[in-house]
């Protein structure tokens, strides 16, 4: 794979446009909507679509109708539904070769000035929320003034939206056009927008947009204290601020059917139902190349499963139309053997996740924290792992032994970093641990910490499918005198433990190692090895834990501050490459395997699922495949 295959185009062009250029286009719509128009309960499609809708070129022009049957593991699995339908002003989409390209979403055009300090966006003419209300720059101004700058709702700005510590500025030009300005050049801004919306609250929110006509009733700049208290009571939350946020009772689209959206589908039956249902948005702004309003599929149903065995049973019985979440290479042979029985086939994508052990560098146990801070201990953690054996026994031999570092297929790949501390060497691991002062053992052969306690590590994961991997890692670590105690917990609890700095070590898919500047926070400690450190950095010391004065994480932060204010991508990339080098050589995250295939179960009636796509959170996972152009063959 060549060095830029996965990121086919970095769109920093001066002018880019989207939408149809012909005014004589005849639009078509789903039969289920045509029935509503005929009954007088819905306006005609020409009145629902923008004047020049965005065109999504379908792999093959599809048929309308049907229900996409999926599976989900519970409320903590919200990203399964979310990534099917996220919207941005600019989105990563797949080109014909599977590379990721930036394309306009719900905007007619955008421009970037010569020094990348000013970005101008023009919304589609006639863009509407799912309740039929117009989307205008009033919604943009509401996002900026009443949410983004509202410290009761957003206490802390993400550093990616405040480069150099200075928040972006907004200028509304007219009802459809607005400018975003920075105090210095920001060459990565478009790529960050495509990945991360506009920060909290709610990653799955369209960039810059919040429906003012609905949400202002829950905002302290518009509603009285009494009205906010009544709203909190209605939604059964403790305070009005709990209505907001990624998991907010009001602003989380998949828990609030009343929330207007611009996505292809909207929630109809929210969790905790056993079957979560989404239905088409009749006002969705995009059409295919023949003028058919998208999406093609009417409904998406997410059926709850309790364990991997139940999911496998659903697959074998042909109960799923397209699914990647919850599937593992451990079961690859099972998936292939049951294709005929289940009426599906497998479609492989390219996995960029690096499955890793992540020590918590700010763990509350001070003795353990001191051990994690010892480079010899971290190297021992890594070289004690028999990656080849784990890959053979849990990944059907289809992954690669790699370190947590930029992956192949990107301009940031470095072979030396990818193999840093990956050679299996238990003898050297034992030596390093002895040198670290862990040379005393108990009667069972486990090492003793400086405080006399057994050197034990509780390792948490949120998916029981990884039990075999953790079993093998436990055996590897026992060979060097470390007791590993695997623990499978619910995803919500897993997230809470990380947020509350209440874990010792996690087993996670370490991602975003493709186009690093689109989300540099992984390297900076966020949601991983140094979450409390990142809080301290992003809040300017108001929250979190301050790292030691000589901690290399400070160098990484300084490098990002430099990259995010550089005058060119070439200059900024020098800093980003240095960030990756420091991060990997420190060994804060122990990469085990990766770069295997992502297996998708695709029912034989499901169409337009493109093979060989890149699976990374940077590209919003399955979103890269443009799910609104999936379709089901009708009987």
C-alpha cells in the first residue's frame, strides 16, 4: 500500500462546492413518503429538499424500502447507531479505491483564505431540520453564543477548537453564510471538522448546528430558572445542564425522538428498548446521481444481544443484514462456514485499530503509579507479550504484531516506531523487572511491589469477545512474575472508570493512528494513558492532575501547540511526527496486534457495501462507506 493511499486528498482548496447544478432536476422519493405526500401529511419532495441538494454518488442506484437489521450490545454501544449517520460540513468519504477524501456535506460551498486563518461556509439553500423547520445561520449563532461559549454547558473547550489557547471566532455574513476565524493559521482545521464535529456537547452533532427553535427552551440564555427546573423534571435529570452533552437527555439524538436532526435517519424507539429503531428523515438533504432522495432504506433496527454467543447465533440464523461491531477474527472461520446457512457473505475492510494494553499513568495507587512511570517496567510489559502466539490463537493468524504507532498507509508511518519493543523476550523482561527493584517474589512466584504487596494488575475490557486474548496475556505476564486479573465490564462502567481515574489498565482498540492531526488527543493522553494529565492541560490547570515538570507528555503538548499554529501542513507535520516519536518511544501504550481485516457480515440482499475500506475513528468507521447509499433488494 502506498504511503498516501488511505488519505487520498487533503482538501485545503480555495473554493469547493457541492450540490446539483441543474435547476431542471426531477426528484424522486421513497414510496412510503410518496404515500404521506398523497395523504397531505407531508410536503412534496421538491419542497423538502434544498434547491440544489448534495449529490451522493451511489455505487449502484438502488431500490427504496426495507429494514436494515443490526445488533447492539446495549446503551453503552451508542457508537454503533451513531456512526451510521453522522453529518459534518465536510465528511470523509470513500473514493473508488477505498481512500478517504474530504467532501462537502450539508454546505453549498466553502473557502479558505491564503493563510488558513479564515474559513467561510455557505449552507445549502433550503436545508431543513427533520421537523421541516429551516436551517439557517441563526442555528449557527445559537451554537456559538449560547452553547460553545456557554461555560455552564461547555466548561472546557477542546484544544482542537482553541489552537494556541485562543477559541475560534464566528462571524455571521447572511442567513446561509458564516465565517470561522482563528488568531493564527490553522492548516488542519478542515480535517478536524470532518472527524470531530465542533466538540462537546455531542460528538455526533452536525458541525456548528443546533436547532435553536427547539433547544432554546432548555438554554439558560432563553429560559427562566423555573422553566429549566421543569424541563429537568420532565426528563428526569438532576439539573438542567444534564439535559445537554453527548449523553444529555435532550441533546443526545438517540435518546430523544423530539430532537430535530439533519441526519439520514432519526430515532423512533430509543434505548433501553431491546430493539432500538431509527426511521428515515423525510427532509434529508442529499440525493443520488439520478435525483433519488436518500436514504434508500426506510428503517434500521438494532436488536440487543447479551453475549458473543448470542451474536453468533443471530449471524448463523441470517438475522443481520450488515454488521461489523462485535465481530472478531477469532470467529472468522465460523463466519465463513455459516455463509450459506445465514444467507450472507463476508466483506473485509482494513483495520487500523491497534489492540493495546493501556496502563493508567495517573492511577490512584501511588506505588503502582511509580511502577508505571518506570521505563524499564513499561518495556518489560511490552516484550513479555508473545504477539505471534496471540495472533495465531485469537486472530486466525490474520493480524500483525505491531506497536501503538502510526499505521501503514499514511504519511506518518515509521517502521522503527511500529516495531518498537515488539520482540518477544521474556528473559529480558525478567531482567528489566529485577533492575526496577521488583526482584522479590511470593510463594506463588509473583513479584512483590516495594510495599510488599503482590504485583497485580486489574485489566478491564468492555467486550467478552476478548476473553481468550486476555487469558493468553495473563499467561505471558505470569511468566515474568506479574499477576494479571482480567475483568469484563459494561461499556458504560468502563467509560465511567476512565473518566473517574478509577482503573489500573485497559485493553482497548487504540485508534486514530492514520491521519494523526485529525484527532491528536490520543497522543496527548486523552481517554487513555494520561486522561487526568490531559484534563490538566486542556483546562489550563483547573482540573486533572499536573504531570511532573520533566514528563515527556509536556513535550507532546508543546509540539501540538506549535503544529496547530504552523503556516503550512509541511511545517506542521514536522511537529506531528515528533509527537508520534515521543509517544511511541515512551511506551505509554502497549500495542499488541493490528492491521488485520475488519470482518463485515453482509446479507445477500444488502447492496452497495464497498470492500477494502479503511476502518478508523478518524474516518468515523462505517460512516466512510456512506450508509445512506446502502440498499436492500426487495422481494
